[in-house]
C-alpha cells in the first residue's frame, strides 16, 4: 500500500510527503502531528486539549485545537489524512506511515510470537527478517530526539514515558536478535547486535550479561574485562552504586583465565552421600503423599530433587501406586513420549480391559503393542488425525481406572525435559482438578524452565492444592554434618568452609569434589575459585572421571550416550563392536563407578544427565557417525512396518550419521506424524531439520519429497493461522519449483502463496497468484490442485469482493464435482470447501441449505479424520443456528470448535467462535459472560492482526451498545468498521445497524438512505441475508418516522416471501408492525404482534427481545385502559436480571441507563 505521508520519530523527527521533505512551521502543530502519528486508536478532543492546553479555559483550548487541526489539513495535500469524526481525532492509516507506530505494532506482535519460542532456538527466516527490519526502524538513539515541545508538563511526560516504552521493546528485540545469531553460530554478529542495544540502554543488565557471555565464549577475556571497566566508569559517573553482577563477572573471568587441567591417579569413588538436612522438604513431601494434589519440587541441577523423592519413598509405606518417568533432552522430539513411558510401564492389562474398543484403538496409535494384546481392534487409518482433546480425555479415563483400584501417584522427574505434548496433557489434567486425595502429582524441575507450557503450569497451578518445595544449597552446618558421617570424626573448619564455598551447597558438585579428594587429596585440583558456572565445574570433574575408565567401559559408555539417556542392553550390543561378555563387564564397571544406574526392567540409564552430555562431547566425529548409523538401522528394524512414531529419533540418528537423503525422508515422516498428533513444536522442529537436509542435498532430493515437505508445512501454518510461516514455506516451494522446472511444484506453490495472501487479507495478490497458477494446473490436471483452486477462487468472490452469487456458483460446481471422493486427501479438501460453501450460503440467506452443506462437510471431516477441517466447519454451523435462534445448538457447536482449536492456536477462527458465544450471550442478556467473550475477542483480534476479524469484533461491540440503548456510541463504533479496509460482506451488517442507529438518533433521512443503499448493494452481490435484514430495519425505521404505509408494504412483502425465518429479521419486522399498529390506533393488532414477539423470545430465551416486547405490551395495555401489573412485574424481573448479570463489568452502567430510560418512557 502506497502511503504518501511518512513521519519519522525514532531519532530526529522528519516529515515527508511523496518522498519530499515537508516543513511544518509551528511547534504546536508539529507536536500535534507527532502525537497523533503515534496513536493506535482515535484520541478524544478532551484528551488533546488537556494534554496541549491544560492551563487554558476549555473553550480557548478547543479553539486552539481546531486551529491546529485546520493548519495540519492545509499543509497536507490529502485532506482525508486527518480524520475528525465527532469528538475523536486520528490519522487515517491508509495515508500515512510512522516509524514509531510501525515499530510499536511490529514489536508487540513479535514479542508475543517470540515468547513461545525458546530463547536459544534459531528463528524461522521470515520471522528473523521481520525482526531485523523492525529493529532497524530506529534512525537515532531516542524517541523525538533534539525536539523542543510546547510548554506542557503532560506532553513532556508523554514523550519520556512513551520513549522509555519503545526503548524497552527495542532492547528486548535486539537481545533476541543476538540470541538468534548466537543459535546460528554467528557470534560476532550477535555481539554487534548487543553493542547496538547497549547504545540505546548502556546500563541494561540483560544486555550486559549476554554480551559478557559471548565475549567469554569466544575467549576474548581482555575485551570482557575492558567492558567491565567501562561499566564501572559509567556507574561511577552516574553516581549509582556498583551492582553486584560486575564483581561476580570479575571473579568469573579470573576463573576462566586460570583454568588448568591436572593428571589424576586412579582412585575408588566414594559411596553416595549420606542423607543430611532437607527435613522441612521431606516432611512437606510426606504430608503431600497423604493429602494428594500437586507437588512442585524446584532446584538447580544436582540439588537433590530425585534423591528427595527416593528418600520419601524409602521411608513412607506403599500407600499409592507409583507411575513415574524420568525425562531427558532426547524426549523433546517425541510427542507424548513421557506418557507413553508411564502407560507402558504402569498400566496393567486389566486396566486396559476397562476401556471400550474405540478408546483402545485410539491409544494403539501411541502404544502399538495394544494391538497384540487386543487383536480384534479395528485397523487404524494410516492418516488418522490425533486430536489433543481426545488424547487428554483418554489419559484421564485410563488414569481414573487405575486410581479406582488404588490411590495413584504420578512422578515426572526432570519434567523440564518433557515434550510439549506431554506437558499440555498434564496442564489439562491439572485444570480438570484430577489430582485430589486419590491422585498425587509430583513434578521436579529446574527454576525458570524454557518450556512455555511448563511455565504456564508453574504459574497457574491452584495454590490451594499445591505443595511447593524449593531446594536450595546445603548450609555450612549441613556440610559439616555430612563430613562427620563420612569420616566419623569432626572435620577441620577450614575444610568445611572450602567445600561449602566451592560447591555452593550443591550436593552433586559436593560429591564430585569429595571424589576428587579421594583421588588426589585436594578439592581444588580442578576448581580454582567461586564465580564459575556450576555446569562448567561439573563438566571438568566428570571428564576427569571418564579418563579413568577401562577402554571397554568407555566404549560401552559412548555407545550408551548415542542411544540416549536410557537404553536396553540388547540395543547397546547391536551398535557396539564388543563381544557380549566384554560389554556386560563394561556395564558392571560403569554401575560400580556410579555413572550408570538400573532403570525399569532390564534397562539402564545415566546416573545424571551431565554424564551423558560430557560423554557425547568427548566422541570423535567419525566414531560418532558410525554409532549413529548403527542406531538408526537398529530403530528401523525395531519399528517394522510402522516407523512413524520413531521417525523423529531415526531421522536424528541419520542426520548425525551424515546420511542426508534418508534423514530427509524420515524428518518429513516425523513432521507429518507430529502434525497428526498436534505436537506443533515438534512438527515445526522436524520441518526445519528436513529443510536443512534439503539444502545440503540440493537437486539430489526427489521432487515428490520436496512437494510433501512444503505442502505439509503450509497446511500446518494454515491450521495455526501463521501467515509468516505459510508465506515462507510457499516461497521455498516456489523457488524449488523454478529450480527443478516442475509444474506440479509450481502449481502447488502458487496456490500456497494465494493461501498466505488470504491469511493477510491481500486480495489483489491472491488473485495474481491464482491467475499465475492456472497454466501449471492445466498442465498437471490434478483433482486435488483444482479443488484447492476452487476453494481460493470462491473465497475471493465471497470473502473479499462480497460477490456471493459468484462464490455460490464456484463453490456449488466444485461441491458437486468432487462429492463422494474416497481419497482421504480429496475428502479433507472437499470438507474444507464445504465450510466456505456453507458460509456463502449463510451470506445468501439460505440458512437451511447452509446447515445441510455444513453437516455433510462435517461428516466428510470425520471420515477424513481431519481435526482442522472440523474446526473450520463447526463455526459456520453455529453461526447459521445463531441466525435461526437455535442458541443451545449453536453453543454446543461453538464449544466443540473451541475444544478443537485449543492446540491449533488459530486466532482468526477462535475470534469467530468467541463472537458466536458473545452473540448468544447478548441475545440471552447474560452481560457478564458477554463481556468476558468481548474481551477474548479483542485479544484474539490483536493476535490475529487481520482487518476482517477486527471488523467482526467491532460490529458485535456496536450491537451490544445499540441493544443497551447507547445509540450515539454504537453509531461511532459502526462508523469505525466502515473505515476498515475490508470487503462489503464484512461491512454490510454494520451498515444496516448504523442506518437504524441514525434513525434512532434523529437522523431519519440519512439513516433511511443508508438502509436503501446497502439493500441494493447486497441485492447486487447476492447477500440475501443482509437484504432481508436491511429491509426489515428499513420497515422499522419507516414506522418510527410515521411512514406507516411504506413500512407495512415492506413487512408484508417480507412475510409473503418467507423471509422472517432468521430471528433478527423477525424481530425488526414485528417491532415495525407493532409501531405501525400503535400509530394507527390498532391496539388489538399491536398487542397480538407484541405477544408473538414475546412468545418467540421466550421460545428462544432472548432476553432483549422479550424486554422490548413487554414494553410494547405495557404501552398498549395502558392505552386500552387494562391492568398492566403482570406485564410490569415481568419487565421489572427481566430488567433486574439484566442489571445483575452486568455487575462488576463495564456494561453495568449501560444496563442501569437502559433500565432508567425504559422507566422514563413508560411514565
């Protein structure tokens, strides 16, 4: 979009029009432009007068504002730039660009998106590009640099506070940009970004820490020390106290410079440390074991979290059935892996027998052995979709079976390494209040875990059912007691002090230091001072222990490390070149050295994850590749004919082995499997791995595999409404199509580009891509591609251009052409087409047909077992039922859609679902629930960043205000909808409401003109629903204006044509009939129409409709001289219910005003 006015405020301000500098002579006028350019919403005139001319009388201030606005309008050639409707002022977004506003909008979106991506994970290319483009919007080091504002303390405060806000986002984005470069290995580039951030905020602790970490990593110790000295000078110059982190970093750098290695003699490792201290923690855990609920054990690595639980188990009676899992970093690539381990080890055959065959068949997708135990299960489809909500409900069912037999305890050790899908299932169970006196959950984790789901669990778990145990370092006294138990003598105070200082009270590090003492008599052989990181000290000590192993034990340990944190001996033997006897001897040596420990059954696991990590780091590249190749082959044979669940692990081994083509095949298979089970993070990681393999293979990768990779990636992005991800995947597919000169790849890529353009509401781009795709579609002539083309072509007609007739023609033809397909892919595409066809039928006013098509499409989605297609169809069905007044059915369908969308993270569809909830709650008068859904809609609208969703949200808000009698406010909201760059189909209903609103506000002719225009526009576009609604609203407006004959003609025509089916049209028409009858003194007829209205309202439980019907009935009865006590009591009860439902929400005042207005009217 060409925006002629450009306003630069991130640095020294400058204003341009059509690339030419624009001089704005007066300081007040310039500052007013700067302020308006930074606003994300319209600003009231009152706020502007207080901000700029707060010391002036109101009349003078408003005059100054009018003069300044007039000068601004005269300076810019486009007068529509400055908008001043009513009391509000704003700049029209179509005509100006402001770097500060662009930065704020981009930064808000980016920070929200980045919050769900682990810090040290490389960002997708498109996201990284957007991040880079956003941070480079700054041309200076501060907001509104070198500017003298008008003399107003409020204005100066705005500049400082808004500048600090923008600067804070800039520093966080620069820090994330540096993290991205670091994750990609570009440390020098990361340092440049951090230095740039320090130019903005030189004393920012986070930026300084990140910079010093990178300088230390590169070995640039002198630069790091120079930076510390510079920081010391800055703090001194600012007369601020020196922060503690500067001294801590000085000590850390000293240690890094003094690191040494020492040769060590072989010695016997000490036994595990005796249990000391932790009495309060152990007592709290014992109490929780009796009480049930949730236990959170939080402590750094080596703090003794696992030992605490084992100590509790050794002392407590076996009063609960324990199901436990110890997670490891490798688990994060396998969806639901932690639950698979728990179910496989802890659920007995009799427990499974309590489930139906449907649930057993469902679980067999995760546990293939269930098909051996229950051979009569129906065979699963190879493409069966795995709904997270079903998985969660299934877990709840099987765990309920287990806990009915005996109280249950679930223990997730190292839960911070669990895969996201397993954590989401845990979150669901906690929210369902599953953990009670019969079910205990124990989670042990490090502080501040990287997983967003685990962070939510730790933040949101109800405190009333939670026991929090924080394990800190052992105290000096506890270290002394420990040494007493070990040596049966009183230790020397200097030894206690040294061990406590060097270990920080960490039990694991303390054990390694004691081991070093046994070997060479000094705990300082490898640890030279405080301040170094715990992991580095431990790595040095563990590496020293590994050097003492025999060659065969070291070989066993290396093979085990390649297999993962836990392994089975038969699997280990498959990848090692050792006779079985020597391998067993190596395992026994490792058990004695306490490097391995026994796991469930015949398996073994590393004593601590750090042993595993250090072993992998010590492997040579050729030997590591050999072991990974053998591990991949072993897993292939283990998986047999169904390798999908293990595809990610096989792919990882193949990639580590340098086998790029098979790795690509398995990464694509893993991505498809992860997407099928809605493990989104794992699917995205698998796609990224596959793309990396593709880049290395180049033209050596088969075309079909390239097509599958990017089509699956685009499909996932569409499900999640991630337009940047969809755009990136489509661009990559397009480039591959051009590179390979493959028409199928090019056709699919252009359709995917059209899809990405639609997600961003870019109609012209969408049309261009579809037109470009046609020659390739004709060359390939593939049904699936043509069906996708029809989906987009009809979407442009209905959604973008508002030409519902054309959309119905396109959709109807495709709907019939491809109906009854058995191919799963075509079936899913046909179901998606059905969702759009149903929406177009709703717009056309053919509601029953829309329901028929929607039900057929939903059945096809079920047959294709397509979660995403079902989530798109259900809102269309719910919307049709809302218009028909079938609110309970609409609510059930919306609830189903909301449950299916829980893990799709599709803000666009979710906003529509919440709007359906809001529309139903509005009709029923449940204002408290309505406000909740309105707030959710606003949040989803901000996340979706799509104008069509914003228009929909604003319209529902306007409907709320109009029904509550706030006519002027509702009209302003509808006018804002009309300013949005959206198609007629999204404006139409807002125009109808605005036309009626203007009539109610005393602007009769203007309102009627609007209603007539929108009726004609909708008629031309085939929007039958809007035509009926506009005609019914026009009939009501004519009646209110006393033009009774014209009103009656309209209502009679609507009734004769059977157009009073949808509830809103019925309401407008019957209110019009009531008003006409009252004006013509046909009181019996007025009462009859009002009774019909009240009856329909009671039938559908529509509170507002019932209130207005009762008002008419009371007014009519009074004119007839009849008793109104019964009607007045009913009205009083309805209005009170409305007010009570609005309590503690911003709608409470509106409800009270409506109650007062009705009381005044009836008097």
